[in-house]
């Protein structure tokens, strides 16, 4: 028996990058995985590719900033499956911008996706989790919170809010058998990072206790652990996965 047999997991922003990696890992350990993403075609393709490995999948088009879209996600999942056991709030955006050049609209968009999106999807799935008396919620924050990364004031602020949300919700939902935790990855060598931040790879290594770059496979295990019954007495925590760059 695998860790996630008979479990249904929703991963937002799951069509590519780290979100896809989280979905693949949960599926490989027995979960039925909902690939939720704003890119409908890519979500369908990703779900099909994961399904080809033998896992049960469902692709859902999702805009985490829109209440109707979030309600549609839960409706589709509820029609297909009997429970919603795991939620990984991965959908997010980030940009690099000098603080003086950040426009209010960009600031609001960052919070709309990273914070309000996490709030909306979590609120929508909590009802079925409460009914079942079981749930695992894993929010994705970022290591930028601990290092105060320059030219990322809006991203850093939004990801700090995710940690505060995690802690408060853990206290509120604990009596109902629902755990709420977060992970804060460091600079992970995704395709986007390789495109945009390749110049920073060696600088980051100098700041880490473990002297190699962080790979996608280094992060997925933390999500799988917090989503599993092995973490049944862990809640309200933030787990840094950054090679020892920050030790909070």
C-alpha cells in the first residue's frame, strides 16, 4: 500500500514547473491528482501524461483569483471523487522590480494570486475536509521571506502573508483533523530560473550550508511528507527547503 492510496489531491498551478513535480510525486505514491491551472491546454496535457503512468487524474481550468472559478474547481472535483483530502496551494507569480518602480496594480496582482488565491482555494476545500474530519493543506511560501531578497519587495511581502495565514488556520482547523503547513523553497533550478536567474546560481551556493544548487526533486519530498499521515501531528509549521541558507 502506498502513502496516498484512496486519497484525492488538488495541486494548483500544476501544469508545469514545481507544481507539476508535486502532482507527479503525489500520483506516484497512489493519489488521484487534480491538475488545476489557468492554462487549460497545458493542464490537460500534463494530466494526460501523469495518467499515462497509471495514476488517476483530472484536469481543471482554474483562476485562483476568481471566486466562480474556484467554486467550479470544487464542484468538478466533488462530482468526480468522493473526497478532497490534500490541497497544495502552489499557484503563484513573482517578478523582479526595483521597489521605486513597483506600480500599485502590480503589487495588487501579486497579492491577488499569492495570497488571495491561497485564501480562496483553501476556503473552498475546507468544507468537504471538515465533513470528512480529515485534510492536509500545504501552502507554498518562499525562502525570500527569510533573506529579504532585494527587488522582490512585493513577492516577499506576499509570501510572508502565506506563512501568517498558515499559522492562524492551523489553530482554527486543528480540532477538525485538518493540518495546515507551509514550505519555503530556496532558489530551485526550474526552467524559468535557468532562463532568468542562471547568473545567481553560484552566488546562492555560497550562502548555503549544503554546497550545491537546489533541484526540483529536492523539494517535492517535503510536500509529500507534509501531505501524508506521517505528518499527522505537524501543523502550523513552515519548513525551509533551501540547503541551509536560512535556519529559522
